[in-house]
């Protein structure tokens, strides 16, 4: 079975994922929806002649579209993903799935009511490096894992509106938080305590956030996101018998080093076009008739969104609220 993909959005990540899709035999880009017909046509022509649409609803009527990938800014995910689900079309939604918890809960409810596949594009989960990291932890190489430190941040250009404008998801946490908070959730599950401090930009979005998370089983995490500084983009996973430094880049997890028993062991897992592993996973889910991913399920997505909601409320960040703001 070949999955015909319809993309919504023609920006940076749409291009990255379209390039990765070209390497995956079970999938093909067949259609793309943009706010302008010209951009849709140009993007489609660049990626194998996919049909261009200037309207998501029209693209959903295209019988060649078996699945939709939503690659717009976060507050614009909800409307496109909801339309796909109501049309009965499986959907992969960029991270974070929405800009607010309420919108995420609505999408999850629609997906479950419709019985249609829906997954947040937390691509890091499907990388070989992530699986290798989980295997090393499960082997007991650093004993019982008790804590995590993770930082992610950079200084975007002033002109990169997506990072600064609340109407298109500005702020550090929603854009970068899916990686440190995602890793914390992968290690420990849903936290029961979240405490944050942050600073805001003039437009009221979060410039920097420092978070402390706690779990009922005793683990803790200290995480941060920033669009005010070039952060280390690293993580430290600490256990009773040693620690692991996740280096290089937290999202693409190219390398980690295990420090235990007085020795260091470096694990290299750099891959090109890493989003292809996520696409292969979605194809497998669809072939098996699943409505949720066993690895990045909808409960997990809601649990991560609950952390974001709590943090953004605590720091008083301005947000575009999809359900109220349209
Ligand atoms: N998984 C990853 O590795 C990764 C990496 C980066 C970003 N992301 C996520 O992907 C999403 C998009 O990020 P990006 O970096 O690709 O952003 P981007 O380069 O700004 O592209 C977003 C695209 O969305 C479309 N769009 C629809 N409504 C829009 C609006 N009101 N304002 C601006 N654009 C609008 C635009 O395409 P048209 O003009 O054709 O409509 C635009 O090109 C975000 O949610 C982000 O968190 C994921």
C-alpha cells in the first residue's frame, strides 16, 4: 500500500518532511494546500508534481489524499487537523499539536469519536538514537534514573515572526519545549508537579522559561527553553550508577555519552533526513489499521500539553487561543 500524503503549509518543516518522504518507498506527496495557489503549485512542482490547492477543504476532497500532514504554525494546526479528522482522513500534526490544552483536548475528542488516526509529529521518538538511549537505560548502565536536566534555545532573527508573534505561536516553550519536556515524559511519564519562572517579550510571549517538574515516584527534572540565548541543546540523565550526556542536539539526538563505572562510552547515532523514521511509523500504523500510535499516543500528547499549559499560565504568557480566537 502506498500512502498518498497531502501537506498543509509550505514552510521550513514542510520542506524538510517532503524531502524525507522522498526516501520512504511506502509514501508519496500527492497534494499540498497553501494560503496561496502559487506557493502550493511551486511546492508541488518541486516535490514530484503534487497537486496544489489554496484551500484545505478542497485538498481533503482529493481522492488521492490518504493522510494529511499539518505543518502550519501551532495555533493554525487545530483547524486544519480537525477538518481532516472530520473528513475521515488520518492526520499527522506538527509539534506542539496545538497552542492550547483546550484545542488539543478538542482534537483528541474528535479523533477518538471519528475513530481516525491522529498523531503529534514528535519525530525524535522514532530516531535510532532515541531507541538506543532507551535500550542503554533499560540495560541498567547508569542504574535507576532519578533526574534529568535539559536545555534548548537559540536566538531567532527579529524577522522570524513565528518566534515572536503570539498569533502564530510565538514564544520559546511551545516551539522548543516539545524536546526537553518530551524527553522528560519519555523517561518518567506524566509529572504531578510543575513549577516555572519565565520572562516575557514586549509582545507578551515567553522569552525564557525555567521549569522544575516532579513525579510521584520521586524523580525530578530541571528544564529550560529560551529564545534569548544560544543554549547548550543538551541533556543530562542521572542515575544511581552514573549519568548520560545527550549531546549535539536534543531534537535530533545524534550522540550520547554514558559515564559509568569510571569510564565514558560514546554512542553515535547521527542520521540524515531523520523525519523519515516518523513517516515510516505512521505508514505502519495505517497499514495495521491503528487509530493511535503505540509510541506517541494521544494521552501522551495531552499530558505534555498539560505541562505547557501550566507553565504558560504560571509565567503569564500571551497566547493565541484557537477555540476562542478562531
Ligand atoms: N518537527 C520538527 O523538526 C520541526 C521543526 C521546525 C518546526 N516545527 C513545527 O512546524 C510548524 C511550522 O514551523 P515552520 O518552521 O515550518 O514554520 P514556517 O517556515 O513559518 O512555515 C509555516 C507555514 O505555514 C503556513 N501558514 C498557514 N497559516 C499561516 C499563518 N497564519 N502565518 C504564517 N504561516 C502560515 C505557511 O505556508 P503557506 O504560506 O503556504 O500557507 C508557512 O509557510 C510549527 O508548529 C513548528 O513548531 C517542527
